[in-house]
C-alpha cells in the first residue's frame, strides 16, 4: 500500500462529506467493515474528484439498464485485464450472485477463454476489444445490437471506462486485498 492508513476521525469536513455520500448511497461505501477500503480510501483524499468518481460509479452500478450479469462480466473482464486483484476479488462474488458461471469466471481469471454464451459472450468480446484494440469492431458492434440496445452498449462502454479507472487506482496505489479476501489469480 502506497498511502498511509487514514482514519475517519482524521478526515477534513470535505472528506467526511464524501465519506457520508459513499456510505449513504446504494453501495454503502467501503468494503466489508472498512468504510475506506478499496479505492474509497484513495478517492476520499481528493474530495472534489472523489465525489465525481463515486457518483459516476454509483450510477453505473445501480442506475443503468445493464443486466447485473452483463455488468459484472464487464467489471471482471476489466479487472482481469489489468490484474487488479482487489477489483476482481470483490466483483467475482457479485458476478456469481448475478448468475455468472463460477467455472467461466475461473477460466477468465486464469487467462483462458471463459466460454460465455449469448449476451454474456458479446459483453466479454466487446469489453476485450475495447481493452486490447481501444475500439469495437463493426462486426462486434452489429452482433451486440442483436441482443443489446444502443443504450445498453453505451452503458457497457461507460462501465468499461469507469472500471479501468478503478483498476488503475487500485494498482497505482497498490491497494492490498482485505484479510478475508483470496486472490482470484492463484
């Protein structure tokens, strides 16, 4: 971890306001018992930027029309691409609860073809193209339009971008796994 631990009683008024926004929102802020776990402990240090980031994240996680299994496949694909242990450790469990195959997620984390099917396969393919080629091929876009609306494709693209930011934050500041977490890349 590149940043010293920060305690809630050490927060400025602005930082406390951001923490309150994170805790009162749908994600309830933090991970587990730590309200400043994961990327939240980084973002709280820059309250203006942190507020914008957490607001976008809340919108992407809880207010878009993407089905939860699709959203979680996108998040796990991004996290795996960047080898963001914390991100994938958190969202792998959420993905399983959303109906994503445990075996597919294990293959994804191992760098193998996850063998998704249907809309899940399209979401993974679209996300992978964005990460590797920085764009979506015409054939993938046309295939995506068959099972996803233009609105859902836009939401998927925004989800990729946001979780790239999350993964970069976690990796840049070397945010460790919580004690109760297991690396998804073992």
